């Protein structure tokens, strides 16, 4: 799949690939080793603003789902920046989803579906992946959601 095909699929969804965000601490956004790209956890930015809050308190499942989709878009932006082209993506292997959630909140899977469904919408069957979706008491900068990824890549 070419970059233009991927961007066309995003456009059909009404989405635009953002500029890859700079790291906020002592790490790099993507490490490629052994044919896999390991993408650091990405935070949700919508219209340039970080989505903050806690699911089950002041963030709805729908807002959390949109935040997870924003994380997935940033994962794609980080991959494009690191690989030079999203056409090198062979398969999305795994997503790790972290949801800033109240103790009694149990809809983490519905929230992280925002990221999972985007990967399938963009890459088709190659976007289907293994996944975790866990609730945590807090996330960096008060983010509502964080998503990381492992992606199989073709050589340059």
C-alpha cells in the first residue's frame, strides 16, 4: 500500500495525518529492530489540544474512543517520520492501550477500539492485531488515553 493510498483512506474517514510529536522525556518515538518497529506510547491530541481527564468520571466512552483514535493517528505519524514511508508497514502486530480510568470503569476495550478500528480501516487485514486494553489510575500529563504499538516493517 502506498502513502497516497493510506492518505486517501484517512481522507475518506475525514482524518489527516498529524505532524509527529517530539518526545516529552528521555526516549525516542520509534525503534526498529529485527523487522519490527516499536512505537513508544502516544498521547491523544485533537485539534492541537491534549485530551485529558478520567474515563468514568469526566470523559465519556465516546470521547475516550476518539482520543484512542487520535493516539493511533500519532502512531502512524511517528511511523512515517521514522520509516520515511507508511508503505513499509507490513502488518500491525500489537497495540497496547492504557486508559486513565476510575476504579469502577470497565469499558477499556470500547475505548481502545478507537485505535484498533483505525488500523483496520487504514491497512485492512494487515491492520488486524493482538491488543491489550488496561485501566490505569493516571497517565502522563493527565492524558485520558495512551497507545503504543509493535508493527512489522519491510526493509528500506
